[in-house]
């Protein structure tokens, strides 16, 4: 499976998440509950691509963590351009 195919699968899961989490406070909801809410889409994609559910889960977690790290780096770079902003630390935690 190519990286682009993996990214497409994760995008589909994220689109599904946008629908099922619309009425959920994701900051206050346990990760296990959120993953259970995503399970139907992950199962559908696992069957479609002839992969184990666990493989879809790992792919989703891996690619999302890479995306979050990239977003944090972009934010740090953007904040570094602000005069007086510390260069090597975030002014707040996510």
C-alpha cells in the first residue's frame, strides 16, 4: 500500500470523525470512547482494503501523530516570527 493510499484512508476516517463527533466534546471524551465511535468506519475500510482492523488502527494513529507534529512545528515557526516570542518554547501547551 502506498503512502498516498494510507493518507486517503486516514482522511476518510477523519471525515467520518467529523460527522460522529459533531455533538461530542472531544476534549472531555476518553480516547477509548472516541476510538469505539470510529470503529464502524475502520471496520469498513479494513474489509474494503483487505486489512486487519488493527492495521487500520495503527495506520490511523501513526499518520495522525505525524500530522499533529507537523502542525505543531508550523505553529512554532509562525510564532517565532512574532517579535518578543521565545524561540525554543511554546507559550502554551496543546
